[in-house]
């Protein structure tokens, strides 16, 4: 199996109109780590825990994010965050698998 993290991450960020810095801030992941992954650096044992955080944030299974294997129970159509005063909100619209 080939790790396709950079391709998948780049595609998901573009599809959801998210910047690397925005995701890094929301997930508490160093921006340099995300930039490296988008540019083809593979996750190391030192930062592998961030893959789980990122997969949860994007609503993807880790195997899907790393290997592009379909195992998703739902399809996220749109994700956005916004601020209301000092409170940050995240809105996600997803289609649940099996529902039409």
C-alpha cells in the first residue's frame, strides 16, 4: 500500500476551502507539520497522533486519509468555522451513507 496523505489532504483542503493554517489552528497541529504532509513528507512516529486528530476533524477514517480506502459511513459535503464574539463554532453538513 502506498501512503497518499499528501494527495488526499490537498484535495480535502481544496474541496472544503480550508487553509493549512486554519486547520492547524483548529486541530492544534504545528503548521509546519501540515505543510510537510501536503508537500509529501510522511508522518513520523513523533507526529502520528496528529493524523488521528486530523482525521476526526475532517470526518474521515485514518485508513481513508492515509490510503484513500473507502470506509466512510458518511460523506461530508461542507465544513466551516465561524466566530461569534469569543465563541468559535464549527458547522458540518454531511450526507449519511444509505440515506437519499
